[in-house]
C-alpha cells in the first residue's frame, strides 16, 4: 500500500472503520461516492485531493454513531454551510 499523508488524518480512520463495519458499497452509497473512489482512497492510490471526500466523511459520519474528533470538524466547518 502507498502511504499518503491523508492516511494519517482522523477522517481517514473514521472512513476505514465505517468500511470495516458496513462494507465498501454501503459506505460509498452513504457518502454518495463511487465504491471505486473510496477503495482508491483507502488503498492510497487516489490521485486527486481527498478534501471533498474528507469533508463529506466528517459531516456524514459525525451525524451517525461514529465519533469524529473536534479538530476535524473545525477543519471542515466551511464546507458544512
């Protein structure tokens, strides 16, 4: 696996946990991203910037039972409006 900087961020851990819990297809559908995009992100092969995915993970998963650290919420607060 290619280690990308984003793979050390809290939202990535949340995404990974959600995929492990609910599966790739269900998680991708909840986020309204393709399973391919989510898979590429999880495997460190995503060529684009994952900022939009990160913001969506933070927003969507924060409203569920998964805890997202406050520092991530502040980072993406501008995207929630």
